[in-house]
């Protein structure tokens, strides 16, 4: 199994473990100050000295600190100022941070981070679970990570008083919201909104392209991103298939699951999608006993997708959505 197969498997297994439940904890980047009240993030995007609409447009996009906000694990943080030293333990978070123009503030990334090119030269903080010693040495204000961190890694980093902020979007819309959230935390809201708007446009272009597909004409889709593993309901890959006008044949499952080869044969998908960076995956899919009878294989609709775009729900995920939709409906999505 190559780098991508290993990475995807590691993420999936950790997410499966995380689904068993992690208790929300509390912690702060700085001791809590007098935060403003309100739902969601406590604090505002209105700059000091402005009064609502009377402020300049650029000032209205500045984050007001202290900012109190919860991550996806339920842990609460209060940011006294924008983080100046950032560690990322996930390729997705790294892509978001670089897209926001924060490359100079990133002091460490995971061993898997390879995009953008600048990420390759950043100090390495270990695998997706992180190396505590390396992280401590980097002296970060905040560590951004996905919920793929297992509970032991989370406990260890929390014990060391490392400010660990976890996010894991389950839909494309949540991926867009994460960009905006990181923009709020890091005082890069203007750039975050530009990225979010582009993502919204790319998503809507796909939705518009497949809107003419009636329910009885929707194609059945099977996706395999690591050998023997697929995705059911409740994850962003399932959302991608739905947005692209397809029907996920594994929608009776929840989350990331190992496949039943017999059930896939029974489901008889019209299209099979796979991570093309996993060596030999296409041959294994085509060579499974009885799979030669599947409609997708008989019609040669077995299509590889870019691993980075498929596996990372960051700023490029809507490009991945476009590619996925093209693979399902090549005559509709251009």
C-alpha cells in the first residue's frame, strides 16, 4: 500500500475510533477575558472603533478579540489575538491555512502535508497523530487538526497543555464554513470570504449542471478510496455524490466502512470511482470475483480521481466535486 492508501486508511481508522465518542474538554489559548455575548463565536467581525455599518468595509472584516469559540470536539477556546505561531497536523488544515495567506505563521506540519509546495519545506510534526516532542519544540500558539486524531493522542496533547483545535467537516457546506472559521480565528476574514465564494460558485455550477437529472435517471455510484473501503452516510464524500446527482450504493451504511463484495455486486453500480493514486486499485476492483457482471465494469465506467482532491475537504474540495460529477455525468458537467 502506497502513501495515499496508508494515509486514507489511517484517517479512516482514526475516525472510526473517534465515532465511538470523545468527551468535550475545555481549554483556552489565553485565559478567558470579557468576551461579548452571542451565539457561535463570542466576539465580532466589527473592528474596534467602528459602529456597525458606519465603519469602513475593510475594517468590518477585522476580527475583534477576545474571541471565544468551540471546535468540533466541543472544546472551548478564547483567542486574545490572532495566532502567530501555528502547527497543522492535517493536510486539509494546512491547505486552508496556506490559502488564507498564513504560510509565514505556520511553524510545523504533518509528515503527509505536500500542498502547496511551500508546505513540503516546513518542519515536520510527525504523522496524523502528531509527535508531542516536535510540537512542544515548535512552541505553537495553536495546533489545528482533524478529528482523525485518536483519543490517546488528544489526551496526551491536552495533558501537555497544547492548544489543540479540531475540526472535521461532514459536508461540502461545512468545509466552506471551516474556511470562514479559520479566517475568523486568524483575522484573515477578507481572504476567507474570497475562497468561500469561489467554492460556493464551483459547487453551484455542479448542482445546476445535474439539476435536469430525474430521480429515475440518477446513476448508482460506488466509490473506493482505499482498498476494500467505501463511505456511507454522514461523510463529505457521500455528500459529494449526492450533490453530483448520483446515488451512493453504500448509503445504507454510516461513515467509513469496509465493503461487502457481494453487496456491491447486488447494488450493481453504474459508475465506480476510485483513488487513482493507490497502486493497483483499479486492477483489484476489476479483478474481484463476480464484479465483471457489474454494469460499471461492463460499460467501462471505472474512473480514477485525484487523491488530493478526493481526500481533503479543504479549499480544493469543490474542484474534486467537479471532477466527480464529470465522471458520473460527462455529458452534463463540463
